[in-house]
């Protein structure tokens, strides 16, 4: 085999090895192929004219301009080799050209071969020479073989790049789906919470109507019993009664008073309404309530820690809000029979436009199975005779009348936090809070 044949075969094998591996850098491969072709087809210089649209490429200034150029629609519209899908051989470029390849006065001849696979057009491979050099038939066959190999390489690189893009798109879609799933879970959680609040509100409303009727029915006989007991006590002062009878009367009076207390609580629960609305300064109300309870709580070895933020006044009923604070603080005290610290924290949530009061204890906590019942009327975990089960129901009703809500978080054996959330009065108050917050930061 002549030396030229060996050189051609070696070059073809080298090009085949270069283009036979993936992943690959297409620009680097084409430049290497171009250099090998220049060695085979001296004095021709090799150029690749690629269709950006087909290859999804938009590279400029990539360092490969000496061998590669990029085109858009003009390569399909103007290139004769692509239109005819046949090689164009020109040995006198001053008289004709392929339509796309840029020529200078020095270029005397050029050969343009389309890089085509089926209906896919990737561009052209051009050989240009400053002198008129006609290629032999064997050289033209070698050129076509290299062009076919290069076309297959470009097609594989295109498919590989598309696969990478689709993989990235799939990963992005998966990430988006994860975000959507998380948002959906949050929405479902919020809907369940809203449904629970709605059911609780309807239950409390029904209980309020029932409580009002029940309290009125009980009040009359209770009042009669108490009045007769008072008469008996007056008669006992004039006509001494046996000690056993006195004790029995005292027990009867004690339990009748308890009945009266429960019916009074029922009436309060059923009649919650904002009759007297005025500006309420929550921080001042908390300090007054703490001052009023501090001495009696200290007997149980309980003290207060108060952290008050900058709060605007809100519209509400001060007496009713005072009752809510007393109820929650009393529950916190009862949850810590060995004493401890009750923490009260006030903040403003500017995003939700609400004022937040957190009352935290480190007491016995509430069992998870009881958490959805704590605001139900007459539900209590206290010992018999130590609670009516109306405190939290009344507090919930009062806060709801103020347009707010009460939320509870508890871990049994660790402690409980009740959060009272009340709406801010108007946008002006909210702006004042934002200014104060920005200044403090």
C-alpha cells in the first residue's frame, strides 16, 4: 500500500477514535478533525459552518473561530450544497460559490459538503485553497467518509446535549413539584385548622344558646333554695339548732353556691359581646393584671417574667380582656403545683397585622388526646370540684368577639403556651409599629 494510502487510513482511524466517545466537547472535536483534514488535503484549509437553530447553539467568541462559524436561517436559505444536499466543488471561486462560505480574493477554489442526516441539517464542511488544486477521486471519497463520520458525531453530540437539557428540565420540574407538594400540604394543614376553628365556633355558639336556657331554668330554684337557707340561718341564731343540722345546712349552702357560680359562668359565656369598645393598651393591662395576681400567686411559689414589646392600642373591651388574662394565668398556676415561672411575652406580627400575647408555663402540660377539646364548654382535666370547665371556653369566645383567636401548644410534662392573637386597629397603628421596629434595629 502506498504511503499516501497508509497516511489516509491512519488519519481516518484517528478521526474515528476522536469522534467515537461521549460525552465530548463538540467544538474541540471539530477543530481536531479540521487540523487532520488540513494535513490530508494540503493546501486546503478546513472550515465548519454550523446551523445554530438545529444544534441549539449560540456561541460566539469561544476560541474556535479559526475552524468554526455559526449561522442561523441564512445557511439553509442561501447554501447551494444544503439546498441540493450534494457536494459543491468550485475551482474558480471568482465565478461561482456555494452561497454561504465567505471568500476572499486569495481563495481560488473550495469544496462545500453538507452535514446532513435524514431531514436534519447541521451545516457544512468546507475546504478552501488559495491556489487551484483539484482533488483526486480517492481524496473526494475520503472527504465524504470523513464528512459522514463528522455528521454522525454532531448528531450524537446534539442528542447528548438535548438529553442533558431534558434531564435539567426534569430535575427542575421535580423541584417545582416538591415545592408545589409542600405548598399543598401547608394549604391542607391550614384548611384543616380553619375547619377545626369553624367547628369549634359552631359548637360554642350552640353551647351558648343551650347554656343561656339552662342557666335561666336553674337560677330560679337556686335562688329560692339560697333564700330559704338564709332564713334558716337567721332562725338558727334565735333558736339554736343541733350541730349536725348546722353542718348539713352549711354543706347545702356550699353546693348551692357552687351551682349558682356555674350558672353565672354559663350566662357570662352565652352573653359575650363587645358592648363597651374603647382603646385598650395591652401592656398596661398585663402589668395591672400581674400586679393584682402577684401576691396570691407568690403563696404558691409562682412568679412572673414579663417581656413587653412596643404595642399600639387596640379597640376592645378592657374588662373582658382582663378576664381572659386572669383565666389563662390561673390555668398556668394550676398546672404548676410545685411552683415555677409564668412568662408573658408581647409582640407584633406586622405581616399578619396582629398583636400577639404569649403566656408560657413549665407545668404538667396537656395530653395530645385532649388538645382538640380544651376549648369545649365544661371540659376540664382538673380534679372534681376544682374547675367548671368554662374558663377557656369563655376566653375563646371573648377573643373571637374581638376578631382574634387563641392557639395552644403543649407537651405533656414539659409545659404549655397559649397565644392570644388580636387584630391591630388600623394601618396607622401598624405603620407606627414598623417605624419603632426599624428604629430599634
